[in-house]
C-alpha cells in the first residue's frame, strides 16, 4: 500500500489562491464591486474554473471568512489551554491575538461584520466564533474570581458582553483612517482589567 503524500492537492492550492486573490481585492474593492472574473484573474485561473470551487462571489467570501475565523478559534483554543498563567495575563494575550488577526486580515473581518446580516452563512460563522471566544473567556473570568453563575453579573454574561465589545472596538479601529489597533487593544484590555478586578 503506497503512502499518501502530505503535500497539498492541486485543487486545494487553487482554492487557497482564489481566497488569497479575493482577500487582496477586498483591500481596494467593496463586495458589491468585486467580481468573479477579477477573483479568477487574481488567482491566475479562468472564470469557468472558479465555478468548479465556488458558485458565486458570496461563496468565495463565506469561505474566506471561515478561513480567517479558524485563526481566531485557534487563538481561543490556545487561551483555553493556559490554565497556569495569571488570568489578567491570559486575557491580555488573548486580546493581543485578536488584534493580530484584525491587523493581518482586517478587510476580511470588516466584510464579515458588514455582510453577516445579509448572508446567513457568514453571520452564523461570525456569531459562532465570537461565542466560542466568549466561552473561553468565561473560564478566564471565573479563574479571576468572577462567579460562574447565571444572570447579568455572572462570568458568562460578562464574557459575552466583553467579547462583543472587543469585536466592535476593533471593527471601529479597522474602519478608521489610521487603523489605530494598539489604541483599541489598550482600551479593550483596560476594560477587561476593570471587570476582572471587580
């Protein structure tokens, strides 16, 4: 029995090239102006070949958002595994991880927020990711001494509200001319610290 190659298949590479092309185009083009033809050209394939992988540009965007959100879920998993560092350090590292993803993939993240209400697949992926991060941060808040109970002052409710606040703060930074992500991080960390210190 032959060994399977660990190298990516040609189709996988083409799909990644299409997603990379779409992300690059989103830097300068809104979704409305983005075309299947431009995405295919950016990936170096024909328009007809693109349809082998995606049915339309919205499917390309959904796959691009999902790829980016996997990075955030990886950050959440990494945060969840750290049960030994002080909770405030874990929180700060988590927020800085979120900043890194916004810095590297801000156009995709903005598109995810902008189109989540219009495209249910994108909306569901975005909500699931923020909620997964909130579950992880609930554990961090509990370790910081916030009661793990129901109600508006319990760790889960606070983590959920703080994660959505974090999302909106970075979204606003991404939309601003200067894209001041360090300021967004500093403000967000300060708010988390105040909640954690009671």
